C-alpha cells in the first residue's frame, strides 16, 4: 500500500508531531486554557479524518499544553450570540459540528490514547472520553457542566458518560455538572488510569507506542468491533441531546447563567 502524505500545516490550535509510527496531537493554546472557540472546534472535527488517512500513523497520542487539558467552550462568547444562535468569533458553528467531532474520533482507524494532563471540561471531556485509552493526572478535574450554564449536555456527554459509569451515576454528574478528580474517575471507570501529574505523559506515551508498534490490523479491527456499540448509542441518543441543547440556548435560564458567569455571581434560575 502506498504511503499517503498529509499536510498538517494549516492547523493553528493543534500541534501535530510525528515520531516513528506515532502522531502526537497537542491542544496548543495554553494562553486561553485551550478554550474551544470556533477555529479550535473546526480543527477538532478535521484532525481525526486527516490522521485516519495518514498511512505513516499507527497510533495517536492526544494531550493538552500548559496547565489544563482544556477548560471547554467559550462561555463569555455566548453573550454575543444573537437570538441564541451558535456563534463564535463572528462565525457560525455548524449545529452538526459536535456530532462530527465524535463521529470522526470513532471512525479514526488508529487507536487514540489521551493524556489528560489537567482540567478537562465540557466538550473537551467528551473528546477525551471518546478516546480509546485515557490516562488522567490525579489532580485533573473532569466534568461536563453544560447544566451550569442552562444547557443540555448535547455534544456527546449524554452518550459516553452512561457507557463508562452507568446511567444513574452519569445522570447525577450531568444533571449537577459535578467535577470529579482523575483519581476518583479511575476508580469508577470514567478513565482507564490515574497517576501523579508528572507521570501522565510518560504513561500515555508508553501505551501509545505499544499500540503503534503492535499488530496493526488486529488492533484496528478490535477498536472497530468495540466501537460498534458506541456508534449505536451515538445514533440512538445524540440527535435528541443535540436538538435539546439547541433548544436550551433559547431559554431565559441559559441567558441568566451566562450573565451570572460573566458577572461572577450565583445565577437565579426561573424555569423559563
């Protein structure tokens, strides 16, 4: 099979490095806490398809730069969204964008190992948890706090959390927007491993290199087989959760939650 060259130079929010058969993808805007604004969102859709067709890559390691893995979406930017539409930095994020990120992760042939080096919030948590193997720092906080800003967890949290920790635990985490540290997350099966912060990258790298140098098709087709269940759940749940998230953008509770976030006060919800 001929090699397929892939040009990663267009990526600005992600840093892509290749070493041997391994691709290392780093969320690379530490000055913002790797906040997922518009371009970041688009790059997180595209990178998995580019990597999937890169014949030089047998495994992928995903991590974050700086103190955090990612603080999640741009809550302050929601104040400027006209009429509740999904706008970021003057451009509209496609309503299907969140689904496409998850689909492309699941469709990526190569195994993906995620090193959760710090706090991992919202959409970032969805991205991390849909990876094939997760290694978290003991101190790293993981959460899908959509409800804290008056929104349904529509971009994949309602799919992956129940699969990892069971429906009731997942509902409590998602309905309360609760933060869970890496050490506890490993105990309940939300992540595969939790280790001290200084060991996260090395452990994730060792697993990724083992997979990169293992029996390629046995590994890829094992991933494909297990992912059938994840894809079934994605198709069952995500259209509903995403539509309901879009609906909650129109509520007064969401607008109040965003104002309260910006003003650093407790929101006063009215059920409207």
